[in-house]
C-alpha cells in the first residue's frame, strides 16, 4: 500500500486540472470592437446586447448588469422596498454577501437551516421563521443546484413575501425547465473570476417585472432617470455599473456556456456514480425537478473517521496533498464576529448548517469537471487511497 502524500508518499496526481478562466479569439474580437468604438461605458451597445442575450439565456424578460453579485443583491432588495423594520429570511450556509446585502439595506437577516441532502434552504424552516415583519426570502441555488422553487413560491404567496434568487453560482440552472433568476421576483448572478462564466468581476440582475427592471437600472446608475436626462437623479442610488469591456468578455463567455454546461453535467454524473460506492463518501442529492444543474461546485459529504482522520480539515489537507484541488467550503455566516455583532445568533440551532460547515462538506471547483475521464478517475483514486489507509 502506497504511503499518503501528506506522509511523504507520492501523490496520485501531479499535473494541474484544466485552467480557468477560458478565453480565445472570441473575447479578443469582442474587446477590440469596444476599444475602437469609443464607447466604453454607459451608452455602449455592447452592454445592452449582453443584458438582452443573458436575459434570454436565463428565460427572463430583462437583464440589468451591475458591478458584482453582491451589489446585485443590494439593488434587488432596495428595488423591492426592503428596508429598516423588515426581516429577510436567508440560509446561513452561503457567501457573506447574501447576508451583508440585507444588513446594508437596513433590514434584519433571519437565518434558516439548509436541507441536509441538497444544502439548499430548508423550506420547512422558512415556514417556521415567517413573522409579520418578514418581507422577503432569499433562496440560494448553492453550487448551481436550484432550491425547491415550487415550495419557495408557495410559501411566499401564502405569506405575501417577495423572492430574490441568489443565483451567483447557478448560471443556466433550471428548476422543472425554468431557468433560475426568472422564477422569483428578481434573480442575481455573479461574474467573478471563479464563476462558470466570468469577466473577472461583475454581475447581472434578471426579472420579468417591468417596474422592478426600471428601478434596478436606476439604482445601479446613481438613481438616474435617463429618460429625463443625465443629471436627473430621482432617487438615492449608487454607481454599480459595469464597463463595455466586461460586457464584451461576457458575450463571448455566454456563447461558450452550453458546451461547458453539458461537459460539467456529464462529469458530475460520472463522479457521482463512482463516489457513491466508496464507504464514507456521499454525494449531495440532485432533486428530480432539477432539469439543469450548473455544477459551479461539486460537493460531496464525508465521514472523516472512516478515513482515519479526526476532522474534516485533516481530510481536506490530505486530499489536496494527493493533487486534488478541494476546499472545506463555507462556515456559517453567523460565525463571523463582525456579522454576529450586527445580526445576533440564529433563533434556533441550525444543525444541518453546522454539520455541513464543520463536519462533512468537501468542495471540488467547477474546472475539475471540465477534465477528461482520466482526470475524474484521479479524484476517485485519491479518495480510494485515503479510504484504504483509513
């Protein structure tokens, strides 16, 4: 039996996985068009072209670009009128921006637990948390897996709540044939460098509501009403715009998406079929109603003790040493002191969130899924090697 790499043995894999981000002559061509046009910001046809094409891609009527997914969440909440005195229900297993956007809007975040098998927001927990102050719920399509939008819509309608979909990781994902970001009132996407399509930074808000689209566009453009004139600021807003250069890159990235989505889906299905047979490993469940999964991350659960480790962190360190890029993922948002001092602790124990964060969740980045079959087999071999030593 070969020694573990972390103990001085040879790693399963020494070569890197496919590089990310991907670019080619398509991005160069689009960028040069912007450069020579002389229109690099507001007024560029390239920005509106991307907004329209991305909206169509996500099955939405409107797309409004913004500087990041984080600012997109804040814009969306403010467009809905969320503010002081309101409560917004969010999962605690998410990126900080899901919560900080609520804080920045003046509202109070209320933490919900996640489903133990999908890591998406627990709709049962949301039901228990609704009060007369609840204004909005923010389902996070974690790792690119859509939340149970049927239940989210049902509970929201019964309680008069708005829905902002945090789709930062879910470009192209579908719930029963409907792409996320066009199911709730507003959806928010991120184009940060690690995302499945990227311009380095940037984001986009999607909606089917004319008034919300108009409000979002005004809020991201310093509160302007461009129909009235450049210096006609009609509300408090911010400069959360993107440049035409970012839009140019995103147009090329968008056209590459279908092929890469298919690749990730096939790779994830193969990994799931293999990992399901390793003791101590359990992939997240893909709900039947998820007709397209973005797989921005491939998340599986482990039992550290089955591998001879005392903690998840020890396991992750050993798997990395074998040449497999991975991470421990999120910790509960409320565990950060600067968040806790603003929100306080959850109103009840979030057992599944704590278990995912500290005990079982292991993340593989999306570019691993862009490898070939032999690249995926290295993931399996590394896990089997750790298991045999356990």
